[in-house]
């Protein structure tokens, strides 16, 4: 069910939400958190769909906040419950003019009481999420440098502004790569890694984050390069770990498969698809404490990396 509330106020939205629950039997019991999605590009339906899917694992209230400082002061709202909201309840707020000037005022009356708040910027995150108006009321803050306007220093800025509780979906997308590489190194022969190389697309901040993680974990300099777009134009392409007995190579062949090559063993084709937005958001919502490893990678690990050859 979708209820539109044009030219309204936050208090009217809150009253309508209570009335909808009472009349339709929907309840807020069992909601474990409030997810606030701050978008600059309209409703952000892809983000809402991802949150709805993730809500089946994490029942929550979703508040989508779209602000436009131009125009006459006005607040339009929409409430989605039932089949239009997965296992959550979705509130879409579109604020214009002066009504968009105070994000905390727009949200305070709609947050679930005594429940954690997670903030997510699917596009154009603030320069310092932790000190932003929305970030100050959130326990976790999720950004996505893969969708932010391209900048050669985008990861450096994440490190310089890092506050415990920050994370980025470019890091979340690395989970399967990190699991696979860690599993390989847990198998004999237990030899030290002497050299590391990482290759990936220049549009993929995950490439640099993987290089930073490997350099930090193995205490080695990492040779990382961006591929020519004609060779590889999306995501991470390959990782090579050199040891005295030979090289371990994990190379993605297609968007969903990768080949693992190890000395003295047959090649293994692995299922290694690019992670969906729903998977990444669901993973981030499983933990509401600060991701200390990400904090080290984005600051200490990133500081150890040299500039890549072939960078865009």
C-alpha cells in the first residue's frame, strides 16, 4: 500500500504512520533499526529495492530523504507498507527550499525509539560523513565511492575524514575476494608471500582497497595497476601472490567466474560473481559496531600504497 502526502509536515507523517499501522494491522514491533537513505537524485528506487530485500533479514524502518534547496519551502511525503515495502516500512520525504535546510529536524520525529540509526548515501556523500548533520545521529554510515563523482583522491578523502562507524560499499564488495585469498594462504605449503600484484579497472575503487588490504595484511609493498579499458573495464581483474614454490593467481574470467591457479594443482574455476547492492547492504546491516579493519585499511593501508601505473 502506498499513501501520498503532498505539502505536509513531519508530525502529520508520523500521525499517518500510526493510523496506517492501526487500521491495517501493520506493526513496528520487531524493527531492529532505522535506515536513512539520503539521495540527491530523486527517489532512488534501486536503493529502496535493495533496502526492501535486505529488510527480510533485518526488519527495519526505511526513511528516504531527498532534499532540494531550490524552490518554495515544501515537504512532500509518501508512506509504503505491506507488499510495497518488503519486511520494512518505507517513508519517502522530499523537502524543498527552507524545508530542506535541517535534516535532523525532518528525521527526529520519525526515527524508531531506542533503535540504532544507519545512514546510507547511495550517491554524492558528504566530504566527512561522520561530522555531517545526518552522520552525527547515525551509529553506522555507509557511502559508495563507486557511484560518487570520480576523483583521483576519492579514497584519500575517505581516509582523512574517517570516523569509527564509517564504511564504504567498495570495501563490502571485497568480502569474497578476501575470503578466497585467505583460504588459499591457509593451505600448505605455508610459505611467505614475497610479492603481490593487483589489477583492475580504473573505475573500481575496490581495486585500490584490495591492494591496501593485502599490503597491510602481508606487510609488503603491492604492485597495483589499472587495466586498459579495452582489456578490462569493470571491477577487480586479478591478484597474483608470489611465493618460493610459484605464483598463486586468482583471475576473473567473466563477471561471474574466476580461475584459481596454484603450483602443483589443477586449475579451479570458481563462482565469483560481482556482489549485488542488496547483498552488500544486508552484510553491512549485520554489524552495527565500527569496522576497525576497514578503518585501518582506508587510513594506514592506503597510506602505504604507491600511486598505480596507468591510473586514470
